[in-house]
C-alpha cells in the first residue's frame, strides 16, 4: 500500500500546463522520463560558461539529460579545441556533470569520439581485423616462396594463419608447418590449388573523430584489443566520481572487419573442430554448398559469441566499475541482435528516415525525406531484450534524418516517436543538439544529419510542448512493465546458414564493404522482411496480439511458473511460445522447448523444423533433433494438430489464431478499430497507450481485455485526467487523427471529473475579424506589423522581409461570446505553419504543436468580449534560404562539413519559400 500511496501523493506536477481534475494518476517524474538529447561537442571547443548556459536552456525546455559525443570541429576555432580525455577535457566534463546535477539533469557520454570505437590508443595490432582468403594456382614443380604475404601490398600488418594445398579430387595437403617460415620455398608435387588464410587489418579510422580521438577503429572481437582500448579511459578517469549516468556505444558501423587474430583458436574451442581443416569449403570451393553454408553458420555464430564475450561484456563491466550503466546500439552488428542488445544495461535502437502516416494535413514532401521508411518492428529487437530480462529502459536515437535540414516541424516528430512508444521504447534521445558558443552568429554550429533541436531553431519556444508529451508517455512506460501474451522465436540460424561470400557492398553512405550478416536498419528488406518470422509477427500485431522476440539463449534460460513462461525473475510472464516456420533449429533448444511443455507451457509451431544448424557433430546432433521431434508423434502430413505434453500442450498449426483462442489467449479488439496500442502493467493496474495514425476519427465503444472497477483517461497531450464510464464492461473511445490516449484500468485508482465526448459540435464563432500581426522574434530582420483581413502564409504578403523571415509572429484579435457555463468550448486553429502558443484574455492556454491543433479553452473564456493572441513560429528554412541566396558563410566545418539529406553539398538558395504562420480557419466550437 505504501507504493500506491506515494503514487497518488503527487499533486499536479505532471500536468505541466494542463489542469488537474480529481486525484492525480500520473507517475512522479524523474529525469529519465523526460526526453534526452545527443549533444555534439564540435572539436570539444567547449567552455564552462556556454555549457552552463546551454544546459539551463535545455532544462527549461523540458530535457532530462544530455549524451555527450565529441566530433570534428568548426574551422577557425582550432585554438579552442580540447583534446579528448586530456586533463582540461576531464575538467570540463566534471563541470558539465556538476551543472547538470544542480539542474536535476543527467549526463551520458560516448566512450569515444565519433563512431565506432577507436582512437590513438589503437595501434595496428589492436585495429579492426579482417580475414583474407587467397587462392594460388601452382603447376607441378612450381614453387611457393616464403614468407607468404597477401597479394595486395597495402596489407603490411598481415600474418599467415592457415595454408592448404588441394590436388585433383580435392585431396588435401596440410602446409601449416610453413606458416612461420621467413625464407625458403615449397615445391608443388603435382598441380595444386593453394588456399591461404591471412589475418589482416581493415585500416578503418574513427568516423567523425574529435581532436584527441583520431585513430584506427578497434578490433571488437579481440579480448586484448578491447582491454587496451578501455585502459586509456581507466587512466583518464583514475577512479574519480564522474557522475556520468551511462557510457554509450553508437551503431555498429565497422566496415570490412570479420576476424580477430585468435579466431581460429576460439573457433576450435567453441565449435569443437578446426576451421582451417575445412578451408576449401569455407572458401566456397569444395563443391558441397550445404557443407559450406553450415561451416559459415558456425563461423557467424562464433563471431556473435566473440562480440558479446570480448566486447560487450567487458564494456558493461567497465561502465559498472565506474558507477555508470552501459548503453549499446546493437543494430549493424553481425550477430543475434536480441542477445547483443541484452548484453548491456540499456538497449538502444534507432530511427532513420521518415514514415508515411495517413494523418490529414501532416506534411511529408517527397523531396525532403530519405528513401528509407523506419520499420517499428526493428525496434522490437531492442525492446524485447529489455522486456524478457525485466530491465527498465529501452532508449532510441530518434529522428536521424527525419527530413531535410531546417524543414522538420514538431508535428512531424509526434507520430514518429509514437511508433517507438508503441514498439516498447521508453527512453527517447533526440538526434540531436549541437553545442554552440553564444558568440557564434545564426544559425550557430550544427550537425550534418540531425533535426536541429537548438535554441536558434524557430520552434524552440514551443519545443516544451513536445517534451511534455514525451515526458507524460514515458512516465507511464517507465513505471510499468510490458504486458505481452507471446514470445515469438527468432530463427537466426536460417539467416546464418548461407553459403554466399562473407562480405558485400554496403548500403551505407560510405559505400564500404561490410560483414554479410551485419543486421542494419537500412537492410531490413534483405534480412528481415522476406522471413516467415517477420510476416507472422506483422499478422499477430494486426490481429491485436502483443509479443516479444526470443532468442535460443532466452528460451534456454526460461522456466515455467503457473503454466506461464518466465524468462527472468524480473520480467512479466508470457502465456505461450510461438515458433514461426524455420528450417534450422538447435537440438538443445528443442530439448528445452519440450521441457517447458512438460512443465506446463503452451508451444505453437507453425511448421516442424527440418535440420540442426552448423557443421559441428552434425550426425549426432541431427539424430538428437529427430528423436525430440519424433517424441511428439505428429503426422507430418497434417498441418493442424496438437498433443498434450506433460502438463502443457504443443501445437503444430498454420492457424495460430485458432490455437491461441483454444488456449483462451485472445487478441485485443481495439486493434480492429484502426487504433494502434501497447499494453503495460504495474501490479494490479493495466495501462493502454492508444494512438490514431489513421485518416479518420475513431469513435467506437470497445471492450478491453483488461477489466476492473475504474477506467481513467490520462491525456498525454494536455496532462488532464478524466473518468471514463463503462457500459456493460465496454468503454467509448473518441480519438482524432494524430491524437493519443492513455487508459488506466484499475481496481482502486479513480478520478472524479467525467470525460465529456465531443458530440454535436456547434460553431460558435468563426474568427474572421481583422488580425493584427506583430513579428516578435527571429530574423534576419523583423518584418513590419500589419493588419490582415484574410489569413494566409506570411510568405504570400508581398513582403520580402516576411519571405526571408524565420521566427515568431503574434496574431491578435477579439470576439464576442455569449458563454454558457454548461458547455465545453473547443478552439480549432485550422492550418498552422508550424506551431503555436495560445493566450485567451491574457492567460496562457497552452502550446499547440501538433495536429489536430485544437484545445479546450472554456476555463479562459468570459461572457462578452474576449481577446485572443496566437504566437506562431515557422521553421528555419526560409532564413537559411536567405543566407544561401546572399552567400553568407555559415557552414565551415572540418571533415564532412555540411551535407543535404542525399549527402550532397547543402545549398538552400534554390528552395521555394515554405508556408509560414497562421492560415486557419480559426473557429470556436461548443459541445
């Protein structure tokens, strides 16, 4: 009871501008519940005064913390650069954390500069490593001269690790005794093909490195190389109390690296056979495609295990030894993403590009977006890793390249971040904010791939509206656990069992060679979308089921508790395990699946797996798998059957929905309305987060799976709380396009103010009177004030200063109203470019930063004459267009400098002016 008491005690702090009705049901806000932002330090040319100023501005706008990433610097400021981890840099870091602590904020930092990890401490021996497989053809009597080196002379730091000659019929001659020879030769006794395996270096350098952070990329698979990398930080930190909350590792953009010097030894230890004894098949030249695929599957699994064992585990240990958490972006890694995300304290996913939503009026100009659609299902690899282990946070690098520079509105960010919430993300990091000294003129320092959440951005004064919304949603998501019915098995062995080459051309902007199984957010069309796993997950989601993904490791450590599957003692239990159709399946996992069923679990196979993965002990493992499958007694010809198994049940069916309903596992019917949802649980309370991304208002009476005494609406847009009155166990939802609700289902938590539905809207006043418009903040110059009879974009006013202007204009007028105290009054602004703050009779009625640009204002209205003031901000685009048209120098950075969304040189001079201001119609309705 104490926990609930504290939960209810929180006054109305969560409302942040909203009005509190009855008891407050919002959780108490912590700094983690607020959005955080990636904070780029260009050249680490930072000083304590500007750091304090920027942190204060960020806190005032509603940010809970920053994530420091030092990168390349601005030209002309070289004398202010501070070398990464130098005593001066560490002093600045301490000043940053001290100031943040005083402001109630947190600080995370990249454990490096730019990305990926690397730097001056990484010498050639510790640099990112690749294997080289070369074929040498010798005629009988020809000689192989030692020492043997790769044919490409750039590989100076290379060593021969395996050497085999193959005669007719693939007869093998082991030449490993010659590996260390520094002179002499070997004479071919007959015509042979020789395969030589070398360990070499990729020579990749840290991307976007800051001063003091330049150098080779780290060998992430090597134990000693990772130790040597972390040693630099041990010396710099020197056991100080850093007050850094978490150390961060960015997305795995390690190009061409697929090896470590000790790989052959590790492979032998992990797989029980020597990879070099199968060199011809590993090279894909043995004539047995199946064997090649199996060996490469084993190879890829060893890569996955080494990445966890030698990099992520020591990285997490280092963070915890320094009083911090570890935070990792696993995507792009060549391994089992679920397990790699789970190997650190906080799993972090990423959104890249822009999604299409059917929300009316939501701007999405094709020329201003990347040809990349973020797939929310990709985020579930990270959120699943969090949920199955009962961890608290899944973070996200959010809004990377959402639109072209300076054209992103706050309204466009809302549905994108909502997709992440729906996928289970609960700790948003903006991408991002660039530190910029106050003396640097407009637009200040900027980062090349970001929505610029900076004070120079025209929407800055309205950004708190978005931040408050995110805070409210995250307060619920972080105070609860995922409440999902299903575990869906991810068959990674089907992905790994591939005989094709180990490298391919990257889809990245760098065009570099990457590992063939580097699972990137850009390549989901290749490795994710074609699979039965993905297709079945989409079907389940659309039907209304909630689920997390499970790896072999997760299943193998699960237990049964009351016929439910418990993946860890901190996780909420699951009701069933679903295994979509897959070809390769571990005999150990099958054994565990049967044990779970024996103990009471419900297991559903879409199809029976065919074979074990890999090459190691193939015959023995195959026999074990077939024995386990045979114990089920299934008829291989019957696609729909089940069997009791111990205390549980095992289904084999292509119709999972019937199987689930047979087990009384039902989908949420709310999905049939077109609403998207996620469901959370805290003790005996259930929360539903509902979002309308469709084109029409959803006005339905629905039955939720969760039932209790009280239903409350927590409005995350306003912070207001209302009682919802059920009828025969059903409640009515009325959610407009672009809007969201949080419904709390509770046996004892309630509020008194009953929600009033927007039925029979009656137009009271259409504000057609002339508007007085004053430009109050922005530039390059403030246009003259004017009166306008008809609302339109200020770029159409035959005023060049207005065309060039980015900033805020105040629209004022008055209207007469015969107020009825029994009515609610809804103000609709119509079209807004791009955000607004409303004042009624001098009282702040709130920020309208997103579609549908409307708010209830009855508490501010008076009977008779009313004054309205609407402060509207546009975007930075028009002013940037002006700067480029007039060839004003503002982008002058080292390395990549500043590029557009297609990674070409940025130039806004040929842009058309973007519509700006209040376009209406502005209308007051009653209901």
